[in-house]
């Protein structure tokens, strides 16, 4: 993978600069790493996937004749004998958003070539993600114990279970994939692969700290999607 | 690489357009091109048979792999269409084509041809081979991902083909896979067949996404020096825009396929309403079948343009080269491609007029549908104006181009009929629709593929395909295709319904029977004619006339590689430097009737070539 360099090229700000870059040769996004540009476009495509899911959910919720379950009751958790609505979800959301913060710091330390700090922060992000997935597994098992299934549930419309398991499952898969990569990248950072520009296992391309930022883009996206799922599923 | 690029003295941000224009004298500044921004690409060179030809990271080999596998699925689709025509023309002639099998053949023929043949061939095949060469890159930007993309496609095809051999056979729900009947008992292949179909589509989308990211980033971020977006051949513009469409449209298909599999496996009711079957209520209930139709067509309509836009791009280049004339209205062509791409996301419900909708909704979609005719018609006029007073070479490639224009106009005009709600409703379940989309989306892109094969084969294999066989291939295909689809319009007008296994003793019988027999005979002929191409390729590989460098005297970069066929890395030691667009043909004052993209202005300073 090539590291773009933009020697001798003055980038102009604003709309005029954008138009000039678009009209120029070689690259459209001056100085942007190929992998980073790729991740942005992939995320745009992934946005369409989640949009389709959420629009399907809205349509499904609107067209079922049976009443939709009340999320404040279904997702309540007993704390000291008192049912607190959305308690678990609030913690989950907090953990995931916090992991976005550690990810951002990891990117910063990565560009500063601070191997140790970057590695610990990537690891912290991975653990945050893992905690999230664990809590989601807990939430799933709790709902399953209460009799919620993809095809039925005791609280109302069967589509509630269908959409809940499908959409949170799809998002959880995204988080899990992210966690796996975070662990791999944490190892690569600690082992110094990015400092030595060591070639990758599969791609045989030289490693660089920019990969941390690319993974960070994915991670922030997964968090952002969670915010939408949270709003549509738990608050509506 | 730095030595290679230091041939210019000054290093500022300045484009070549602003330099030396209009001055009569030859100055060194005239040839100025911005310095390199990107370091030379680091490539993995295969060193064994497996890494060179099977799990290969060279986009050109991947392109050929895509081409061959897509052609294989296309031949399967062709054989299915023969079996269908056998039943329609001569009911009961082949005993094994039962009603169930007929529906399975219809379904698989549709899905294979649209997704696994045309999409894979245009984007995976031509995209991989041509994009890096045409923009002057050494390879796709992520060669490893590109390899995985092809092998995902391979697995997707394997899963699809496996569905022929599972109990119950492949799905027979029609290529649109409309629920609820798709997954209900009684529909052929409602068990394993539909599941494998959904799985195969999901794999295809995943594999395509990997390839698509490559095409987009290669075009956006890995062009060579001097290659601006507005100097790219229209082929690249077509494939690029189609890839954007695919990246945004395939998600809907993925979601639809996933939800359908859950309805089948887990018994969810995303798409399943309350259903009474033989007096009993099924366990499904509360879902919306229309939701699937929206998801499917939000993918399905852009899919039409995912196939059409690369065809538009390729045909523009072929016509320009073989008419020895610059493409008429290049910028208009680019904006038409982009405009058609954008509009294609706002027309999907015209496939659903008969599903029932608010009249205003239908009105909206009819309007947007007809608006698409404007940029499309602009393109057709521009092709014709490119041909007008051109120095036309009447070779096989040009024949395919002319065949394309005629077929495309024909299919486009029937599209205007079907885009209007009140005309569509009576016609939509008849053979008129079959004729329309086969003309516009089947035969027209196929003509482009054939033209492109005859055009680029000398580059890929270094030898010319036989012109004599090529002309036989063209005339049999062209006249045969018209013999198939022209009568189908008439069948549609007299009300013959599509998707019917047999007409039995319906009132259409008298006029439709003879016509159906004729169509079937023509279909057998056209199908057989395609094997002329396969024979031609095999023969040419052994004994064809060597082509040498740039045999068509074209301008674009793919013909200007140091070796023909190009090697891995494409350009030898030095990347090409681009000074102009690829359409400088027959320029007054120039020595030859073409000026390649790499020719610097100082070499042709006596000509009246415009700054492009």
C-alpha cells in the first residue's frame, strides 16, 4: 500500500479547493491513504445496509396488526428489587461510547509513534467491545428466558422478537468482528510491526500506523450505528 | 521511483491545462505535468503456478478468471433458456420439462443472466482488466482483496449451482423471489433451493463489495500523472458509476435475502402475512410482502443500470476508435452516465405498479422513469453523431456497435410504454415485458460484450479473432435475436401472459402457436451461434493472426503498455504520463489519424488539437 505524499502541492481550502482537487490528476482526495478512502466508501455501503434494516423495522412495526411491546417494560432490569427501565442498555451504550474514546486516543498515540500507549489503548478498546458483546449476550439470554423468540414473544407482536434479534445480532456481529481485529492490531502494535513496517500475514503489504486510524473509522461507525439502534428500538 | 518523475523542473500545484496554451511557440512548459503524488505501488509477484494463475493478485488475471466463470454461468443460463423455449414452442416435446422444472428454469435463467453473468462480466471481468490499464495504474489498489473478491464469486457460483442438485431442486419462484409463495410448500425449490439462492446472493454481494472498493479507489486515488477524471475513457466512467450504484443498491438485496432466509429457517414473519392454506391458518402472520418488493427493486432497478452503464461506456470507446472520430460531446456523455446513475435510485417502484399503490406514488415513479429517457436519448444521439461523417471501419466490432444502438433504441422505446402506469398495467404480465427487457437489458449489453471481446481480444491474447467467423456470429445473433423478440411484442399485445408453462386451449392459441414455434427455432439458432465465438477463441489462440502493439490504432493507455499482452505491473519501469483525452482521432495536421494519450503537446504542436 502506498503512502501518499504531496510534496510541492498546495492544497486550497473550501469549495474551490475541493473543485480543484476533483479536476486534478492522480488523486481526488489529496494525501488520503488508499485504505482510509476505502474504509469510508465501505462504511457508506454499510450505512445503506443498516438503513435498510431500520426502514424494514419501521415498516414491519407499522404493518403488524398486533400491539407492539412496551420497550421500557421489556428491557427493564431488576436492580435491588426495583425494575429500572433501560438500565442494562444504558450501561452497554456507555461502555461502547467510552471505547470510541479510547480508540480515538489510540489513533493519536499511533501517529505519535508511541507504541506502548497506542497498544494499551487499542487493547482497552477491544476489552470495551468485548464487554459490550458480553452484555448483549446477557440481554439476549434474559429475553430468551422470558420467552422471546424470533417467531413469537409473550409481550405482543411476533415481529418484535424477529427484528430485535436480527438487527442487534447483525450489529453484534459487526462489534465482534471489530473486537477480533482490535486484538490482532493490539498484538501487531505491541510487537512493533508498524514501526518496522513489517509485511502483513495475508496481504504481504507493509504495515503502518494509519491502519489503526482505518480500524478506528470502522469502530466509530459501529458505535454510531448503535446510537441509531438504541433510539429506534429502546426509546421508540 | 523519484528519478523517474523529476523530468520537470518546477514543482508547483499547477495543472497542465493552464500551461502553454494558445502560444504558437514550442516551449518546454507546454509538456508540463504535475509531479507524482503517490509512491510507486508495492506489488506481490506470484512465483508458482498457484500464485500466478489461481490465487493470483494480478487484476488482469482476475479479470480473465471473472470472465471465464461468468461465461460458464452464462452458458448454463443459455441452456436453461433453450429448455424453456423447447417447452413453449413445442409443449410436451421434452418430457422432463414439467411445470415445476419450467419455473425453476425461468428463475435460474433470470438470476444467472442478470447477476452472475452480466454483472460479474462487466464489473468483474472488464472492470478488473481495463480499469488499472486505462487509468495508468500498476494494478488494483488492493490486490489481495481483489483476489478474495473473485474467490467469493466462485463460491457464490458453486452454491448456486449446488442448488440444482439438492432435494426439491433450485427455487422456482421467479427471479424476483416474491414472498410469500417463494418459501411456501407447493412452490418448487421452496426448501433447500431458496436457502441456497439467498446464501449465494449474500456471498455474491460480499465478494462484489471487495471488488467494488478496489474499482472505486483505483479510479479515485491511483490514476497516473496527467490522468484527470475528465481524461478517462468513457469505459472507466461507465464501470466506475456502475460500481457506485452497486455499492449502494446491493445492500438492499443483502438485507432482503437475509430476512427471507430467516423467514424460511427460523419461522419469522418479516414478509409473511396471515395465510390460509386449505382452510388452515399457517403459523406465519403480520408481515409485509410489499416490503420485500421494495427491498428487491431498490436493488433491482439500479441493477439494470449496473449492467447498462458499463455497456454505454464501452460502446462509446469502441465507436470512437472504429469510426476514427472523437466521441461527440464527451462531457455530456460523462454527465449523462452520472445523471442516469443518480436517477436510477428514484424509479424502483415502476416495477410494482401492479402490486397496487397510491395513484400519486405511481405518478411520481412514472415521471422519474420518463425523465431517465432524457440523458439516455442524449447518449444515443451522441453515438450517432460520433458515427456521422466518421471514417468508419466496417469490421466485426463496428457491426456489434451498430447492432447495439439499434437494439437499445428499440428496447428503450418499449420502456417508455411500460414506464406509464396506465399502459403498464395491461401489458405488465404479458410477453411485451419479456421482449422489452430482453431487448434493452439482455441483447443490447450482450452486443456490447461481444464487440468488446472482438476489440480487446488482441490485447489480452495478442492475436486477432477471425473476422469471417465474427461476421457469421454477428449476423446470426443479430437477425436471430430480432426474430425472437420482435414477435414477442406482438404476443404481448394480443395478451399472451408470461410465466405460463403452457397455453393449452386458450383463445390465443391460433395466432400464438405458430409464432411460439418460430421464436423457439430462432432461439435455438441464436444460442448455437454463440458457440461460434467459443470456437473462434480456441482457434485463434492457436493460429490467429498476431496483433502486435496497438493494432486498432487507439489512443487509450491500455494499448500503450511496453509488452503485449501486458505483464504484471503493466508499465515496466516507468508509469505513463498522460497529456490529453483518449479521443484525438483524425486531428487535422497530425501525422497519423490518432494521437495517443501519452503524446506530449510539443510533438503535435502544428495540429489544431484542442486543449482537453
